[in-house]
C-alpha cells in the first residue's frame, strides 16, 4: 500500500479528524490539476485540504500520454476535421469514435464545437491557449524542483512523423506551427532516425518540437506532488463530495459534504474535479458544457531507445517512452462516464505502434499490454475554466483542461493562486471565465 492509499478505517478516521478543522482553502480533486493548485496555494500562504473520491491520480492523471505539449497551440475545433471525420468514424483502427447510444446526448456539445470552428472564435481560442502554453514548461521546472522529482520532467522535445504525406503538405504543417511561434524544425526521415534509431524506415519527414517535454511516469509525478503537499502540512481526504453549501456572497464559510453527513468547512473552495466537475458546478449555479472524452492507452512492456514522445500525423496517436515500457495513446471516444472500457479502443493502438517501431514490437500482442481508459474533461472551445465565481467571493474553478491538463497544471495553478490571493495575474483570465458560455 502506498502512502496515498488508505483503508476504509483510515479514511473514516481521517474524515473525523479533518471535519473538526477549518482550513483556508478546500480543493476538490487530487489529480495533477488539483495537486498543483494545492501546492501553489500553500506557497501563497494558505492552509489547504484536498478531497478526492478515489485518491491521488485515480483518473486521467494516471494514464495520460505524459506529454507536456506546449506545441499544441491550435484548438481542437478545426474546420479541416470535417472532411476527415467520416473516414475516422468508419475506420476500426481510427482515432475517433462516438458510442451510438451516446450520440444524442453529445450532440449539443458538438454543435458548440462546430461554432468554435468559425475563424474569429478559432483565433481567439488559439491566443488563449498560447497564453497558457508560454510559461507552462518553466512552471513545471520550478514545481518538480521544489518537489524533489526533477527526473520526472524530461526536456528532449517531441517528434511528429510523416509516412505518406507529400512534402508540400508537410511544409504547410511546419509553417503553420512556425508562424504560430512554436519552436520547430523540419527534418528528413534520415534525421528523424538519427534522433530515434528505432523508428521505421517508412518515415519520410518529421517535425521536431524542440522546447517541449514528457514525464516517464505521470502517476508517480502526481504521487510526488501529493507527498510535497502533505510535507507542507496539507490534508488529503478520500471521499465523494455529495453537496456544497453556504456558497452565497457574505457567507462566513463554504461547507463541503462528503459521503454520509461528514462536513468540511473552509474559507474558500476550488473546484478541480476534472470530468466530474460538471454536476458540482451546477450545484454552484453554473451550467457548463463539459463533455467527457474517454481516452485510452495500451502500456506495452517492451523497452525501446526512444528519448522523446513520437506522434504520427497520419495515424493520430502518440508513443511515449516510460519507465514501465512504451505507452501508446491518442484515441478519443465519446460515451460518458458510466460505460465500461472498450478493449478494442486500446488494442487498435498496437498495429499503429508496430508500424512505427517494427523491430521493438515484433511479435508483440495486446495480451502483453495493460489496457487503461480515463476521462478527459473537455469544453467545446478547447479552453479550461479558470478563475473566480461571479456569484461568490469564496468559490473558484480550475477544470476542463481537455488534452492539456498535464501541460497546463503547474502554470494554471500559479494563476489560480494569484487569483485567490487577489493579486494581478500573469495573463488575462477573461477567456477562461466560467460564465463565458
């Protein structure tokens, strides 16, 4: 049992102790966003409690691709996707799927998604993404240094590789990143293999993003953050938040009900519960168009010589070298929070990985791998909800970071600490307001 895994008796005992104490800020959510926020708030002088229904890194923070993807400056709502979408949906190895029973429920979200393809909205959203990206790597360097785990942040860049795409299209993609201010180099297939000898001879071109990074263990990174949080005096409570009370302006405190009648009080509340934030935000008076992207990975035990993440332009997936082997990730499925894992969505990643790493994965089978599915909290404009509640001076939000939760965690935590402390923030927070919808 790790330091952050508690028995039922431990949880009950901890709850009884914590319920008697008042803290400055209660953070709901012990994923990478919640933990980074908790530490930033502690550094700002607050006493902090974190509440999570399952514990540290129990959701998307456990099995994400581990990529600090500051090169991703373009919103997901891309008009170019419209022509490709039918083929993606029909391809059994494709990166995108909507469970049929969930289509009507997801339809309102997709309608908003389409609206965000309009040029003006797309430009606005891209600028807001860049504002978060610009200091994210530096913020992470600071955070891992403070937590004594700098080895969990590797700054070797990442590759986007092309197998069959004509050079003219590769150059167009390269220029789009370059013109957006991304540090990128266009390299040949030979240069790709000079960086990563295990990659296939079928790769003809690559984009080398030189100022991004990855972690070899996303879950361990979260546990190291949790260790630092507790070292600084923070309290971690395991339990499901069922009700929020005393949330109006002028109230003396915020009351958080966990489980059956256990109440925790604090001066302020930060909602950072990822894909589970929507119903809690609704209790606070906000109807947020948050949808769940069910992301899959297949962790293969084979070791490679890869030094950095490798994404495929044509195959729409990513390979990240990790301590436990090779993490294959990148599929998107819309199906809600309750449907079980679909093994085929994880298994479809292996044929793609074999094409890029033919010698490393020769003879590999899906039965050797570890299948996993997590919930990405996604909003139709590709921006998170960050900032203060316009209805209460005690309520704050940090959720909906979609595919860039790991990337933005450290910097968005700095922004939230500044917000909660009432200081001028490093970037304009207006694009991330909860009432923008």
